[in-house]
C-alpha cells in the first residue's frame, strides 16, 4: 500500500487548510474592491500554448513541464503558470470585444518538475491577476499596488519591491547586441546554461545566480540604458504613480524575470530573511503575448504570487492565522439517555449558524470536558438527566471557568449573543 504522496506534493490537512481559506478570502475581497473578476481555467492545456506563450528557450518549457500524450496522441501539459491559460481563455471567448480593460484574477494549483525545497514544490499554488487592454503606466502601478496592499492586509512587513523596465521589440535588440559585445570576451567564464543563453536570450544571463556569471556580467549594459523614448517615458510614469501612492521601490537593473513574454515593466517582491528563496511574487507587462498566441494586439500586465511562499513568510514573521480548530459550543452528555436531547440541541445551534459539536465516542464527562478545552470550545453545554428534567442545561464558559444554568429554550440565543460579542470584540 502506498503511504506517501508523490515527491514535491503536499496534503493540506485540517488545522492548516483554514490558513489557506483565510488568505484566499482576502484575495477575493481585495480583488473585488479593485474591480477584478475571477476566472477558472483547466489544469491542463495543449502543450503548444505554453511553448508559444512562455517561450521555448525558458527553463520551464525546456526542463520543468509535466507533458504527456493523451489517448488521442495529443500533447497535453499540466499548467506550469496561469497567464498563458488566461490569455487563451481571453481569446477563445473573445473577451476583447467587451468594454476594456478586462481585469481578471485566478487562484489555483500549478505544476513544475523542479527540485523540491522550502517554499518550492512540484505542485504549488498561485494567486494571479491579469489586466488586458491598457498600456497606461497607471495600470502597472495599480497591479503592483494591489499586490503590496494584499501583503499589508495579511500582516506582512519589511517587504522589498524591485522594479525594472526590460524594453520592447524596438529597444530590446539594441540591448541584446550591446550585451553580446560585452559578454563575448568572457563567454568561457559563463556557466553552461548561460553559454546557451548567449545566443538565444542573453538578457537572462543578468538574472543568473551563479557567482562566475554574476562576475562576468558585472558592469554589463543594462536594459534601462537602452530604452527607446516610449519605454523610458512609460517607466518614468510607473515610478511616478508608485511614488504618488508612497510605495517604496528599488530599481533593480538585473531584474529581467524568467519568462520570454515580458516587455517593459518587470517587478518582483522580496521578503528578506525567509531563506535563499526570498521572492514571494512578481510579474510584469507582456504587450506582445496575445498577438503571439494568435490574437489582436492587446497590451497586458499581470502578476503571480506563490501562496506557499506567502504562508512561509507569514509564519517566519510571526503572523498568526486562524486554524479553525475551535467551537462556539460543545455539548457534553452525562449518559445515554441525554444524547437524543443533546443531538436535537446540537442541530438547533448549527441551524442558527453556531459552530458546535458533541461527543460520538461515549467518553466520560471528564474526558468530554478535556476534549472541548483542547479544541478551543468557547462554551461547554452539559446536558444532564437531572437538568433536563427541569428543562435546563449547564453552560460553562471555558475562558474563565464560570458556569450557569440556562433554560433549554434560551440556549441558542445565549450562544449566538456571546458569539457575536467575541467576533465583534
């Protein structure tokens, strides 16, 4: 019998899943406030979508995709990221015919065959947003501000926002040639992977973490030094809008992002102190992607935030999230004869929206009280034979140990009122 899941995957168990629900609810709340609508795309797509959309020279397409032939001999890939699928849906359903811009968000699992490590798994989860139909630098600033505000609401602090502009099809070739001229004499010093990048996509060498590559590219021409007037003006606009929102940022001229479809704005959000993998999200503009996928020219921008990374960062910064292991009321019985009435009261409490439970293992009263305390019950309702004869129950406040008798008919209103006091306070 198999007793372990596939490497690089995780089960999200009770006590943890409530943390996920908390950060997901925060996503839906903030996206609603910013005017973004949820989209849900298939977990698998035709492989060509990612080859064209992400870029055949990227690490994801070359080494990390889960690709297989289905029974119709079609090449299918589990989605490694969310943007390409969202673009495909935007085109397939002709959302570009609707009033623009189109503002979408998604939450869901992605799949990459990578070496598992802290915060990086083969099945991982992303929250992403995409905006189609506007090249306004204010939209770039809005997308960035949404991500930063989301982190703020979760309670994260001391984050670093890194931004850059990587140009467009007009100025990127200029940078590419200058970079090749600079790196050519040092080609042998580059790692084997960057030696391949030298011809295909030399800009990615700036992003390599290998020490010899960083030394060889030190002082290399930057993307911002080669921007055309349009890209320079756009980048100045993005920085100006971020400054107007009092969002601090670092212009990081080595930030190029890992996917071929990016143009102009690129950004990454770092959480220093969480380990080697300090990036917890990022994104940028991809004005040519929809056209590359067969659609009309549509300027676009988006981001993706790693949800596992978010949870790790919250834990490392000491931010407590709800675990869900608590009851408003736990019904404890003193014998078999009291169970039917306890079961009826339990149903009444639940119908009123109260989190409530009771014993199903025939424990002693003492053991039931210990169980109620262990799982954070606010009140333990003792349903005893003598009390039921008088149509009352004993309600014990587990926070201070006080207890009182209540009429059976008063129980639901009592717990509801105290419950709302706790929520409101």
